[in-house]
C-alpha cells in the first residue's frame, strides 16, 4: 500500500493564503510567522502532493501552476467542510463565530450589504462578513473555486453544480427622464419607445437579458451608451440620453446629482429575474452560511418590497 502523504492543516492554510496573495511574504504576515516558515511548509506540501503548486519568480512573487489552481479549489472546499464540522461541534452555545466570505452581485451591493452587515452584527456579534462584489460570471467562479461560501444575485446560468435558492422575483421596469411624455403613464409598451436611444447596463448575462426583452417586443435597440454601472445608467437617462430597463429600484427617484428619473412598469409580458442565494452543492453548508443566508432572505425581501411600495409591481 502506498504511503499516505503527511499533510498538515498549517500547510494547507499557508498554501491558500499564498495563493490568494501570490506572495509568501504576505501570507506569512497574515499568520504572524516568518516568511521562511511559510516557504518551507509549502515546499513540504509540494513534496507530499508530488506536484509543483507555484512557480517562484524572484522579486515578482508567485505564479500558480495548473496543478496548483486545481488543488486550491479542492483545499478551499476541504477547509470549508472542516470549518462547518467545527461550527457544529461548537454550536451548543448557539453562537456562530468566525468569518464567512460571500459574493454579492455588484448591482445589489448598495441595496443589500449595509443592512446585511448591520443585521448580522446584531444577530451574531462574533461573526464577520467578508464580501466580494462580482458580476454573474465572477460569482460562479468564486463559488467553484471555494473563495466564497455563498453568492447573492440573479440566477444567470449558474450551472448544475451550484444550488440556487430563489428568494424573490425581480420584475424589470422602464427608466425614463422625469420630463419624458410617457413618464407619468401607469404602464408603457416597449414599442412606444422604438425610436428612442437605449442605455445598456453592460454586465455579463445582464446585457443578454435586457436585449432579449427588447428583441421579444420587436425592437432593435439603438444603443447610445453602455456602462457597467447601475447608477451611471440612471444618470444618463435622467439627463435625457435615452431610456433603459432595470430590475432594482431605489426608494427614491433621484440620481447622484439630484436629477430625477421616472420608473414605469412594462405593459408587455416580460420575464422577471429570480434573486437567489447560491452555494456549491458538493460542500456542506456551514452554520455561518446558514445564519447569513437567513439574514440575506430577510434583507432581500425588504428591499424588493420597498420597490413595490414605490409603485413597481
């Protein structure tokens, strides 16, 4: 029988830190140990694994090998499972502790994160929430790589290996300048805007969703501006550069510079977007993840309920 590798948790944690920072020195600072200790531990890990995990570049830091990239995902999943087991063992005092890393769709972040962090701190004072703001593709990659335990966003083709729990449905609406002739209408058909310029929220999958809505109504949009910023879309519309379609709505209709926009329901039958909490199927959800997921559900429902009260169905 082949000898099992002698691998320690310290080696694995040093490896993950070095991979995230691409620096042995920075990894050592995170653990308050000497750089030589991290370097020696990772060298021993490579020997036990039987593969080179990093290419060392003098004065340029580290580059991960393909074996290192694959190993990193597996190690992150392993450490998450271990943390979940420790959470369960410590759970007799009903206190959730440690740090949970989550991904949040970049457009959601201003709506969700401040309240999510506040409610988490109140309910679980020993739990820290670390957040990556991501687009749809980055959210999927963050889950699969093990960088995060949970992702909050729209259900844009996440894949069969990812479980998506739908929290609410987010219907799209039309964004118009406040002075537009259709701004005060209770509903607007998209064909009524066929001669207008379009402002596109140009994020992966989001762009396809918005363009599909327009094409389904028989429109070939004349795209005047593309931007990855939700608020830039609203500001461009407010200043009369075109109309847009969005799904989230603030509780007021002012842009950053105080110029108003109008949010008008779409009269056509258009698909809403499911807002989901996503996690990797192959990883047992930790107590931290379960606690934060419950808070995310409450905050998300409150956010979209306030949009309904503002007049968007």
